[in-house]
């Protein structure tokens, strides 16, 4: 297929672009390089450096589908600078949808987030039908974009699939995570293992979980990328569908620290710290819908995820 990938210079966008190219698709990447990296765009993809609001200049009727990754994704930044989040994640998505409508592009796969659910009412795995009550502007803008897609689907027959990612980590096909401001647990722990930071911080040790630290559903980016290809095959004009993407199992922060020690064979000193404001105790995906409807099955373990992230981080260093 001839595809447009927005945000293809970012972490997940670059991995999915590499997989799409490997599968024989033709890819144009639209990225403003505000957080992405030019050299993260896989060879074989055409890069257009532009803002989402300029999508109309980049799209044309020969594009068969859009994979929309471009967006701002830091919770704390969204609290400090909500305008940036509403402008990029919502106004930018609206501009993209208007361009798609104008050029007759009828299929879109969207990069959404578990942040749309906010603080879950229970610790049971989250279903797509559970209430979505975001607790920060990042989650609110991702949910607003979901609503935008749904209304576009109903009014104009857009086919859209919104993929709600839980905690993504790891690397695949030579592409991985390279955030300037790194807030995520796995890369922060790997920096300690590599000797680049003295210690990592454990945010919260008094959660109502077995070891007191927060539990998350860590998904290998290769399994995540596979779900995007399946979504692309399943997306049908006129239909809008949300899918949770997670393994269905949770690991505590302490378990992830142990995995990093085990995989790297390095010491990883940690300092217990207060909770990070707004972090729920447990966030785990119920992934039955993606399994059933997309035929998706996440297969990689936490150790494999950490090992691939470690290999990528080491390669970046050389
Ligand atoms: N954590 C630490 N130390 C760190 C970093 C994180 O203890 O240095 C803890 C966090 O408090 C949390 C867990 O590790 O309990 C995972 O934190 P991440 O920052 O890696 O990921 P989040 O669960 O906060 O964020 C993910 C996505 C976001 C999304 C959010 C929804 O990365 O995009 O889930 O809640 F918004």
C-alpha cells in the first residue's frame, strides 16, 4: 500500500515504518522533527519535514491509508503546557482528518494511549468499554482525538482504528527509544546499568500492590508494531474501533528493576522516592478484543523487551 506515517521519526513511528517497509509498503513520513530524529526515519521512506497542520500539502489521493503517530506524549509537560498538547494532538489531528477528507483517504490507524482511562476504578485489567476519564491534559487530548475519529467515521465514512498503548518498551529492526527528556522506567534503568546515571528512582513504595510499587503492562514495541499492521488490514471505511494494546499481565517497578539487573548483569542502584503525582497503582490491559478481532497475540516477555532495549542503547553509545 501507499501510506503516510505521521511521526515516523519518533520511537514507535520509526519502528512501525521499518516494519511497513519490510512488508513491501511504500511510506512517506511526515514529521516536524520537534522530538523525532531525522536519522530515525528508516532508509527507503521519504521524509517530509512539516507540521500536521500542513498535512494537506503532503497527502494526495493516491495515499491509501494514514498511520498517525505524531503527537506530544509527556504527561508532566502536558500539565505545564496544555496549549501545546491541544494544538498538536487535537488541532493537528483535526487538520490531518480534514486533509484526509479533502484527498479521499478513507483509512487511518491512530496511536492512542491508556492515559485516556485515567485512574481506574478497580485493579482489574482495563477494557475498551470501561469509563475513559483522563486525569491530565495528555490523556484528555488523546481521548478528544478518539472522539474526533469517531465523528469523522460517522459523518464521512472514515475507517479508523484507535490503538490504546499501555507501557511500550524495547527495540526492533534497529530502531528504539531516544527521547531527549527521558521519563520512562525502562530507559531510565538502562541508563543506570550503563553507568550514565548514578541511580534510578522508584516513584512510590506505598501503593496497594504486592510489593508496594506501581504495576504496569509492559509491551514489546515489536508486538505493538505487529498490531498496527493487523489494524491496517482490518480497518474498513465507515467503521471506528478502539483496541487496547498490552500483554494482559502486569509487572511492578521492582520486578522491572530485577529484570534489568538480570538481563544486563550490571548493578542498578535505586532510591525510593515519593509517588509521582497522577500515577495510578495498577494499569493493565484486557486485550481480548485485539486478540479476537485483529488476530493479534503479543509474544515477547519482559526480559526480551529489556534485552532488546539494552542492545539498542548499547549500539547507540558506540
Ligand atoms: N517510574 C519510576 N521511576 C522512573 C520512571 C518511572 O519508578 O524513573 C515508575 C512510574 O511511577 C510508573 C512506572 O514506573 O509507576 C512506569 O512509568 P513510565 O513513566 O515508564 O510510564 P507511565 O506508566 O507513566 O506512562 C505510560 C505511557 C504514557 C501514558 C501513561 C498512562 O508512557 O504515555 O502510561 O498512564 F500516558
